[in-house]
């Protein structure tokens, strides 16, 4: 499909600088722009690319002031990145959606399948499972007995939803996601470790997106819960009986030990590790590779391992690299002090 600058500006409420009839049919990064593409400029580090980009249209923030001529048509908006997101969402929605149930899918007779669904070859859906309207399930995905998948939800290939687990509406689970595997529960005995049955479930609420190969364990009892609007990156571990508050985002390779409660609107960096039974407040920021041994109050920003308040961490880090020199100075002062003591005797 092709759109003009005038149509785009109308949709995102932007101001056109240049040819309102310029047209685009694809997207491109500003440094890789081609004719017929729309790009965006949000990060000042990429400003120099705008003067040579071959893209036909570039979204820029309203405060952008060019220092030399630009061949591309500009559309000025309040936030170029947000406007790009709106256009990408529109573009994605315009793609034709697959529907129908493939004959190679294995669906239990007791399963309930909604309207306008897509179920690909080699999908397996268990007894009494439910799949909501307009959902899509891609090849080699498994939906266990009594599991429930909401409406407008997409399960990409090789997703595994264990028995009795619940996935909400408007969710996206990328390839390799596992929801409802057993939590890591073992009781030490004289002979070894005895498995503790994990009889709870995992619940994913509405509007959640989960990245590839992320694992969300079922609860020992009760439920592991991912609240509405949560966004999880690839390769994340959420352990049994955890609760992740609404609209929290967690980056790749983070791990959360069992029975930890994370509040709303938190931001957790990649490779962060959270100890079990911790309580993390609302709007907490946890920097990448931080180690969290216990509770954090709402609004705090922490980093380090073990993590502590970010401003204190930066102060400590600035001192850390000076420690060898400080150590030498202390030794010199100690030597001088001993010499003075010797003279005073």
C-alpha cells in the first residue's frame, strides 16, 4: 500500500515541511533510507544522517531545526518515536490475517474453538481447552488440557501452554515460550531431593507480550500471575508463585526467584537477578545486571550487585577506580605516622 505525506500527517497530526504529495510504501532506518521509504529521527546521535538520507519522508520532533538543506519531506510531530509506533501499528493491522483450522492440527473433541481463529498444522489442543475468537496458533504449539486462550491472542510456533493455565486477551507469545512448567520445588532428604508437586497454575492477563524462550512457571499452590500490560523480553525466567505488576517491563535474561512480588510500572534491566520472597514496590527501576537480595520501596532506582540506590552507586563507582592510589597513599601516611611516633618516643 502507498501513502502520501498529506495522509500520514493527517493521521498523526503532523506538520508537513516539503512536498505533501510525496509517497511511501515501506519503512527504513534513516541511515539506510531508500526512495519510497519513511524514516524517523528521534535520537540526536543520528541527526547527521538526515542530510543525506534517501528516504522520501522523515518524521522529526517539532523542535528540530535543520542546519542545511534536506531533500526528504519532513513531518514534524510532538514525538517522532511515538508517531512511528502508531504508523507501524497501522501497517501491521493492514496485513491480511490467516484464518481456518488446518487438517493436520490435533484438537480434542471437548475443546472449544472460537470464531475466525487460525490453527496451523501440527498444533495440539487438549481436552476442554478453550481458544478465544480471532486468535492465531502457529505450528507445533501445544495447548494443554483445560487451558484457556483469550480472544485476539497470538501464540507463535513451539509455544507450550501447560494444563489449566490461562492466557488473556490481546496477548502475544513468541516462539519457545513455556507457560506453566513446574516450579523449582524440591525437598532435601537423606537420599537426595524429593520433588514437591506443583499443583498451582500460571495466569497471563490481557495485553501482555512475552519474548522468545521465556519461561513462566506454575505455582506450587495458587497462581503465578503476570498482570495486564506487562512486556517481557526474550530469555526471562519467572519462577513459581511470582507476581509481576501491571505495565512492568523486564529486559532479556533477567531472572526472578520464587514468591517475589513486583509492583506496577517497574523497569528491570537485562540480566538482573531478584531473590525469592522479595517485595518490589511500584515504579522501581532496576539497572542491568543488578542483584536484588530483598525488598525495594516504591519509586527507588537501584543498581549494582548487591544493588543499592543509584546515586550512591555512581559515587561509589567513581571512588572504586581510585582505590589503588588511595591504598598507596594510606600506606605512605601510615609509614610517615610510624616514623613520627618513633621520633616522639
